[in-house]
């Protein structure tokens, strides 16, 4: 006798989603089970189909179902679910699945370095990624990504430039080198909205926003203009930076933007000659802050000349030295971020389901 759908679902209860710690059936992630003799086809719905767990989940599903008597072939399709905005006043950008803000409480903590390497690391997982430089007064993305061209327009929309597998937009592409932007807040707000809604971003899994430091006009404009899936906060270990980070975390929480996690940059310096470790700015402050504020700690990045050299040369270290420990640190952060995106979106989906159920009642 051919296998039944109930038997397939029972087998798939043994496959645990590693981030959410629940089986796929309990998560309602198995859809469209089709049985044709000894062939079983079905879909697995993930909120994060480009994450490192994708291949493992697919393989585990195949093995679990193939072990059933009478099953000769298993075809697993990994599909994705797109979550819309949770509030009408925060529209989505068509084609963009997740908008992630990279922020800092103060300047000089390496936020743009983290944003560029994180964006490239995400693209290296197979995701379609865009990087938007939201720092109108001090755009650094053109230098860090090695791009100085001016963007073209088509049908009154700006065509983003491309480098290292990313789609890019920055005020630096428009003004050119060494030209200061001397604008009041309303003009900055208008340009941010233009970058969001008048750039032909196309289909993206992730749009990374490199924010200016602080909690000013740009942050408010983004909150009002577009649906942000969550934020990554970059800090250095010393107390002065951590105090500013606290304010940034509280700001995002007050405007209903989840915190995906904190990155501690310049966490330690290891001498390339004697291998002695020196905590120039202290160490571990980011982790202690996360424990205090109840937010995830993504990882730490060392203070290393090679990371700085890569940024200055327009070749992020995850591209220029992909096998280095420094590049590995950024890939570790990317993996941790993908896990947090998955967790937050799954919770949001569950909340939406509960809300819909209350409406029916």
C-alpha cells in the first residue's frame, strides 16, 4: 500500500527547525503533500530560505520520509513566505522581503564597516541583497564598496549601482568626491524617501540600511516611511559607547522595531607578531549590555588593520580575504542575524494568526 499523508507528516515531526526549536509540522511549515505511488512531493515553508539551515532541513526531510515503507523518491521544495507590514503607516517596498537597519548610538564605532561586510556575507549565502547608505551628510559606502560612478535613471527611477554582489545607493554617488551636503532636515528626509521608494531595487531578500549615528531625523523618517523588519546595533566595548547604545535600543523599541542583536566591534587587538591580546577599548561590554537590556548578542569583531585596509581599498574583507578569521567573524554575525530574522518573523506570524483568530471570534 502507498504511504499516507498522515504517515508523511508523522515522519516530519522528527525534523526540528534549529532556530525555533520546534518540529516542522508544529510550525505549520509543511504544505502541499502529494503522493503518487512511491513518490512523495511536498513544500517546506521557511521565513528565511537563504539561511545556513536550509540544506540541513531539506536533507533531514528527505531522509525522514524516505525511511517510510513504500517510499522510493522524495522531492522537497523549500519555499518562502513573505510577511507584510504589521501597521498600515509603515508600507513595504515592493519586492523587498526584509529591511534591516544597521545603527549605532555614536559615531566612530565601525558601523559602516559592519554594514558592508554583513551585507556581502549575506549575499554570499545566495541571498539577493541591497545596501542603502542612509548617512546623507557622511556617506562612506562608495569608498568601502569601491564605486564612484553616478547612477542612471529609467522611467524616473534611479538604477542602483552594483559591486561585490550587492545593489547600492548612496548620496556619495550623486554628489561625488569631497562635496559636502549642507542641508536642513526636510531635504534630508526627502532624499531618504527617494532612496527608499524611487530606486529600482527589484527583488531583494534583504535591504541593509547603513544609518547615521544617533537617534535623529533619518531614524524617524525611516520609521515613518517604510516597514523595518529589525535593527542591528553596533558598539565598541567601552562604557561611553554602551551608554549611547542603550538609548538607541530604547528608541527602536519605542517605535516598534525589533532588535535583531548587538555587534561588539573593535572588541580586542591581537598583535600579528607576538599574538598578544590587548583589550584597547575594554572587552565584553556588548555582551553585558545585551544581558542587561534583554536583546540578542550577535558576536564580536576584533580590532584589526586588515579590516580597515579592506574598507579603504573598496574590497570588504569578506571578499578580499574570505578565508581569514576576520572574514569568519562577519560570516558568524550574518548567520546569527539570519537566525534572529527567522525567529522574529515566526513570532510575528504567530501573533498575526492569533490576532486574526480574535477577529473571527
